[in-house]
C-alpha cells in the first residue's frame, strides 16, 4: 500500500498481459455502455418496456433486470480496482473539473426532492460510477490510445451491425413505422446514427496520424457514413454536415488539403442522403425495396413498385405523431408541453429519473397531450432541465463553455493538435446530436462517459501548457 500511496504502480500493473486484459476490459465496457445488443440480455416480455433505452438513459425495468445489474456492477468493480492506484489523480481531476463534480453532487442530492427518491438514488449511484469510468479513461490513456480503444469498440459495432442487418434482419432492420431502416445492433435507428457520427470522427482523426493501418481507418470512416445513411437518422446526418464542415475548414486553414477534401466529400454524401430522405420522408429510394414484408403480403407478392409505394404512404398517414418528421413540428410541440412542466419545477427539477416514468410519473401528462408514448424529451438539454432544473442545466453549460473556450483558442492560434482536437470535436458532436435526441446526461450511457472524458482531456492538456518547464541544472563547480 505504501507504493500506491506514493503513486508507484506495482509491477503486475505494468506487465504486458495485464495491460492487454485492461484494454479488453475497456473495450468491453465501451460496448456495454453503448447499449449495443444489451437488449439481448432482457427477457422477451420486457423488450417493449425498454423502447427508450437508447434515447433516455436507463429505464426502471432495465435496472431491475438481474443480468443487466450484474453486468454493470462488474464494470463498476473493475473500474474501482483500476483507479485505486490512481485515486489521487482521479480526485485531482474531479476537483479541477468542478462543474461536472457539482453536477454529480446535485444528482445525488436530487433524491431529497425527487418524485421517485429510490429511482433517483439508484440512478445517481450508477451515474457516479460510470462517470468515474470516464475519468479513468482520461487519466489512464493518452489521446491516441483513447482513439484506438474507441476505434476497436466502434469497429466491432459496425461489423456486427452490417452482419445483423443483412443476415438477421429481424434484429438489424427496423419494422413497423420505420420499416426497412437499419438499426444494427441497437434498438433504434437513431442510436445507430448517433454512434456512427462519433465513430466517423474517431476514424477521421486517426487518419491524420502516420500508421501502417491508416487505410483501414479510411475504410472504417466511410463505413461509418454508410451505416449512418442506412439508419436515416436525420439529426445525426445534419450534425455530420455541421461538424465536418468545421473540420474541413480547420484542416484547410492548416494546409492539409487531403483531409479537407475527405471532409468535403463526406459532407456532400451526407447532404445528398439528407435531401433524399427529406423528399421521401423516411428513406431514400434504394431502400424502398426493403419495405415491410407484411406490406408486400397485404397487397400480394406480385404487386408493382407503385403499389408498394402507395401502401407505404398509407402507412405513413396512419403513423403516430413524430414518427417520420423526427426533426419537425412534432418535437417542437413536445418541447412546448415540456416547457409547461419545467415551469412547475424550474430550479431543481423532478430529480434524476423522476420525470420520465411512463404513466406512473409526470410524463403521463405529456403522453396524454401528445398522444405519443415518447421515452424522453428528444433533447438532451431539456431532459437535464427536467431532471435537475436550471441549476443542473447551468452547470452543464458552464462545463461545456469553459472546456470549449480553453480548447478552441489554442486550436485556432496554433498548429494541428490532436490532443485538443479530439475532445473538442467529441463535445461538439455530442452537443449537436443531443439537440434533437436525448441521452446527453444519464446513468450508464456512453455519451455521458465520453463527455466526462472529453472535459478531463481538455483540462489535462491545458494544465500541461501552463505548467512551468523545469529549469536546467546549473553546475556550481
């Protein structure tokens, strides 16, 4: 223990086998927190109750599932063991990132005023545990290592998504109102689209580095954009265009025309897909061939393409509000109703997990008004406001503002710096996608973990820049 107290790591933590196992644990944890195929651990009867799993954090039925509980608990214990030798670094990082720390403290205290104190306490504990995993990633690995670990996890997700979409369409392709759209190893197409945006940025940044497998990073980048297109997640496509426009301008400014050209081509492809989706409401024409087997059966196997299209349009007209125009009037209407609920508890909110509890919570009023059993507010900032009020939202915005100000200024004035570019791009990508989707702040979700890692990364890099250089030793002889 004396070695740990002095910051000296035991030899077992430095051996190659342990480092390999540690990396495997991190990749496995990233996969679990991403919710990729996590629903396969649930009982079939509970699948309907976790419809919001990828958009609004952990739902009570999922927490009560023993398989999921033990899976998360094993990750918490593993993280605790790994941060034990670095506990002083973790404490220092949290104290320096005071807004995130205050947000976690506020979440823990929210059980005092929550509409469901037990649920808020459980989620606050899980939120703290997964946040520690994000801090651990930032202090344990450098930027390139973090990118490589994320690339490994995203590669598994992408390959598995293509496989299940083609060979196991009952899992990888959506049915019903989003018939034919790819969801891959997730429950919903928007989850696949959001993670493909993150995957695209990870692989794009890796292509900027000299590597023997850089061609694989290029291939993975285009595969991420392909999967994003197949998911038809409009908010993620729009976020891709905004984010890669900024990246294209950044690399053009720093005289990296090849990287700027790659960003530009990806923007054109994303824009084309977005416009086609806007025209056809749900999917580009190439996907019309995958329109529901049930629709085909209902009008006969020999039906023409015009008949299929007519049947699909009829299905659109019968769909619930917000099912197709996901970024349109339905969400604006939802946000208007949520504003009325926010005004009832503006300062401290309803407690973590205290609002979206189906017909048992305040969300019941929203469901009745919009005639739409939405699992969340489809806006990460509004969901946080509902949970922790304007105080919690203010702490998050302050954390974002401080980190972006500290990170963007050196990027604009200096040379290309991957150590700062990666966390800044991650934060921008998360903020863009969560304007129209939930899940920015929540327990056991990868987006929040990556946010925590990003702000700690910025803090770590800024600390290096302001620390004084050691003075050269002067001989007195």
